[in-house]
C-alpha cells in the first residue's frame, strides 16, 4: 500500500506539499498540484482519514439525531439528508435517541470529540436552554420538525396547526358529524400544535368535548388502544383524525377488529404522508408533509452554516397537503388541496 512518502518521492516534492494538496490548505502552484495528483492516481494512494481528521479537526461527517428510527417518517428524512451530504462528499452518522435528552447530550459530547462538523436534530425534548447549551459546543446545528423558533438555530418544520384544521375540514366536508382526535404525546410540539388545530376547528359544534381526544403516543398500538377507548366513550363517533399515520393505521386495525366499516361507518384521516398509507386496506387519507424536502432543506442549511455562507437564523415552514384516499371516500371524489387555501 502506497504511503504519502511514496507520493512525494514520485512527484518530486516534499511530504508537506503533498499534505497541502490533500487538505487544500496553503498555497501550491498549479503545475506542482497536478504532478502530486497524478502521483496519487498512479499509486492509487488512499489518505489516512484518521490522521487527516486529527490534523485538520475536520472529519467530513455530520450527525443526524432522530427520536425513533422505527417510525417510517424518519427514514425518508434520513435518506434526503444523506443524499445532500453525499453531494458535498460528506458522510452521515445516524444516532437514535429514543426521545431521551440525556442520550442526545451524550451523543453531542461524543461526536464533538470526533470533530463532527454539524448536527441535524429531530428532537422532541429540546428547550431554549438546551439549544443555547448545545450552541456553546460551537457546532453548526439545524433543528428539524420538532421545535419552535428559539432564535439560536435554523429550524425546518411544517405547519402542523393548519394541517390539523385541514384534516378536520375534510372530515366535516364529507359529512362526519362527530370527530375524535388521537393525539401524540404531550408535551411534544407537533402533538400540541395538531391537537390545538383540532380543538380550534371543532369548538363551535355542540358535540365538541374534551373526552373526544385520546393520546396514542405516535405509535401504531397507541392508535389502536386510543380508538377502542374513544369508541367506548363515544360509540356514535363517525370520524377520526389521528395525529400521525402510524396512529391512523392503528385506528384502522381497531375498527376492523370491531367489524366497523371504513369509511362507511367511520372515516379516518392521518398526518405525515408516509408510504405505508398507500398499502393499507382501505388506503388512508393523510395530511402529507413534504418529508424528503424537509430533510434536504435541513441538510442544505447545515452545509451553508458549515461553509459560513448563512448569516441569519430562521424558521423555514413548509406547506402540507391533503391527500384523500379510500378511508374518507364517502362521495367517491378524490381531492388534493393545499393548507394555504383552506381556513
């Protein structure tokens, strides 16, 4: 295996010159650089990445910290981030936090020691104080999907509140007369915003009641159990808005177990737009987030911060859209509409 000394000998330069070419650090005239690159190619020299990292305190890697990789929403986010990272010749380290802040902090401290160059957080647990503490690590950082505008970092998210109202509007438009909500886990921001959108939309109806809401904890089994409990309290409900698609699939499973027909007796609308909604029976109506676009936007912002070309910290809020499928097709009409056009 060729060494850096072999490259220097073949190119007729010093080891320091080869190092400057490899690390793009310091002046090397074009003729010399071409000679070094030709020697690297001829010898098929592979730089020692560990040594380069220690020398430059740069690793060519970023980290993605997710709360739950088993949720199908997150792999599509991860794919988008990896695609953008690859275009910048970076690799991505994936960390699963299980929504435990202590684990997230442990990851950050470990990754900082390995000269990670930036972090994308999809976190349910970050507070303003946590953001400030993390920024003291001097690491470029983007918060994805789960945070409000703290003013200390860039945030990429969707309009959960209007998305929830869009879901309820749709259920009302197909004739639902008593709509329940399966919520995520409090105090998560996405769960709270979707719950607030649901509550604000139904509060003027006579049937509106706090016990039409049941937590499902963003899981399939949670959605199933929540549906059983809601039907126990309200056997006459005819619409369910679930705060994510996994809970909507759980609701569909519970209704099937009880012999309740979807959508003839109860209609279901989820939230997220994961691929699984297209293979359920019936296929699920959902308020779809542009998942890939969210991940790609977060990654592009992170690289802009790493490169020093991003000055202001902003919130980038993306639109959601309603995709109607068989779980709400009482009229047989399939529609797709933007949240910005519905109030």
